[in-house]
């Protein structure tokens, strides 16, 4: 299977996602402790979040059906934006002020009653459209009311204390669970901003994000960002190790009901069901979207004035196609917006991975990119025909997310139509046990000249080095007759070879490409031994303007 390519000259209609905006939900836990240097007196210790009862008991069976019916009815009416009740002082606060507002851990929802605890985010700064949070479980449904006592207003945030009205709502929430040890509850899941959320497994740090839905990504009219307007948090039993969350999604084009079943562990997984109702015709519906960042890596061909060899949250798109192939597409930071897609019917899975786990390949003591998670989408049920689309946006800052991957159904959603998508999302480290063959561990590219060559070729001639490891390669002798199978859409290939490296673990395929003028070369390469395929497919596109 081959990717279909689209090149666009300008990314101006695709919104960059500020990583500062997203990283506020991933501040180190130390930032949430009381600052002894704060210039204000410590307010009274709050009781854990109290619940004000309402008439609806959402813990009853049929909650998801009721929420779906509400979403269906919403889609029959014009979209109504959220009317924020935020004082200007909160809306206009800066990054340092927002970071200085810290939730008090002792006020966490379900503290001392469950393995899970919920901490809340203060509205304001970039989060000017607060959400409504409901809880349910062993009590009737309740709406969580904002209270100043839930938060410390330290340092530059001290003047903001007392400005928020009681009905203001929250900017989001994060979930804690004893993920790495039984003695401490780690933050492992966060919902904050539009339909974004993050989740991690043991030993990992926040990196890429998942989203509820993507609409018209990389389209000329600009992207639409649906918002989770309300959440229902279902209180687990005391020793239960799963958490169920419901959410109502809304946007000018669509509304939807979501059910998340969260299963923390190694790996952390989430079962997602989305019931969608179109309010308008939608040009491009992006299902199960993932958003990440890639600045430069081993395959980068332009000089970077930085001490760090690599900077990225993800280094490749992995696809498990319906025909049984595993396809690895290394990521790039191109000069212009690039959109590529792989057509399929009922794919087995796709995801953005961070395979490189060696600190010395990043050398960043603060970002710790080698600890960023991978995310894998496993479709459940019949997704039909469509395509997996990858959007790569040019970027000059690691504070921007510049990658998006999602599923686009072949049948477009029209106003008044509905659709349901179910999938399992897995947050893990770098390899999937299902992908048993040899895997690409690195891709390197350089000038195709030989050292000391008297009449060297033009710089456009490139040498590619693709290293594989694992699977049956571990059991083969150095002289095994392994072949590389290489196909390209344009250009001329020469000097294709395969050999084992001195580490006795890695096999290298290398070749030279002479491009056909300004035409890109879409390439596929895999290893085989006689009639046995040994590896996943390396899929790469070389653009002559990359130099």
C-alpha cells in the first residue's frame, strides 16, 4: 500500500497549536505545591470538593443514550458559542500568573475514597470558555461549583484571588492514580482545551496529545476545533481500577456524545465511543486525531544551530494496514505544508510513535524527549473505507505542535447525518507486541558522493541509510542472503545493499537516489529472506526542496 501525497505552499490556514498552551496541563507536580515565598496569607484549608445535588441521576443505565439524544437535538439547532462569565482580569492574565494558580491536592475529588482523584484547572488566560463538570456514583448527579478555596494564588497571581464568580466553571481537569507505585498517585490523564486530552503509562512524561475530533484540518477555509463543553465523571468503587467519563462535544459543524473508559497501567489504555451528529456538511472529518511535534531528527538535512541532536515528541507514523502490512513513515519538518494519506478499509491501527529512547540522541535535561509517550489507535467495529491522513506543518519552534494524524472516512458527513466510531487508544513506550517483525530504528540521509570522489555528483543525489532491528533478524547469521525490496515513484536507484552492523543486532539497507528533476520520490523498502518478509515497510518521501 502506498501513501497519496498532497503538497501545499502555505500553512497559514492551519492553526499552530502552542505547546505552552498545551503544556499548562503538564506542569511538574512541584508547581502545584504551596509556594512558601507567596506574598499572601494561606487561605483556610478546603474540604474535598462537595457536590450539590440536581434532579438527574446519571449513574443510572442509559446515561450514554440520554447524552446522545441531547447531542442529536443540539445538532438540529444553530450553534451557540459558550458565553464566558470571566472577569477581564482573569481573561487577560499572563502565562506566569496562570502558572502561579495551583490546585490544592487536599481538595481533590474522591480523595481517600477511590484509587482515582480528580484535580481541577482554574479558568482564565487562554482558557476563557469554562466547561461544566458533573459527578455521579454513589450519590445523585451534581455540578461541581467553583470555589476560590480550591486554589492557591501565589506570587503574581495573588491579586486575582476572589475575582472569579461561583458559577464560572473550570478550564479542565486531571486524573491521578497510583501508576508507578502504591504510595503515590501520579497524574496520568488530563482534559484541557477544546477537545484535547493526554494520557501516559508508567515512567513516561506528557508529550503528544489526542483529540476528540478534527474538522477540516489543512483545508483552505481553516480548521474548526470542536470543544468538550461538559463532562460527567463517574465515581469508581473504592478499589476499582477503571474510570468512566462522559463528555458532550459541540462546534459550529457537529455535536457529539463521548464515552471514555480509562484503564491505567502498563500500558495505559482508553476505550472511546463517539456518537456524532452533523449540524452542517463537513468537508473533512478527522476521527481519532493525534497531535504532536517534530522539529528535527536523524533524517534532517538542514543545519540546525542547537546543541541537541534531535528535538521531537514523535519520530514516526506507524500504520497496521488491513492487508497485514506494517508501515513506518518517519516524520519530517518540511519547508512547506505536506499532506499525505494511505487509503484503506477497516485498518487494524495507526499511531504516532516515539521510537528513539536514547537520552544521548536528545541531550535535553529539561524536555526529556526520550520519555515522551507513543499513542496507538485500534479501530473497533466497521470503520469502512477511508484514509489515514498525516499533516506535517513547517515550524521553527518546538513550542508549536506541527503534526496531526487521523482517520478520514470515505463517506463525508452531511448535515443531519450521524455516525458512530469506537476505538481503543493505547499510550505506551516505543514498540507494540503485535508488530513482531523487524522494525526501522533510524533513517539517515546525506549527499550521495563518495569520499574523495574526483568528479562528485550534484548535491541533489542522496544516500539513504535505513537500519532495522528485531524479529527474525536476531536469529540470522551475518552471511544470510537478506535482500532489500525497494520501489520508488520517480528517480533512479543505485547501489542498493544490505549488511549486518558490528553490533550483531542491526541490519542496514542503503542506497542512492538520483531524483527526477523537481519531482518527489515516494519510496517503499522492506527486508526479505528468500520468500519470507522479515520487516515492516519503510515508507519515505524525498522532496528535492528539502536541501
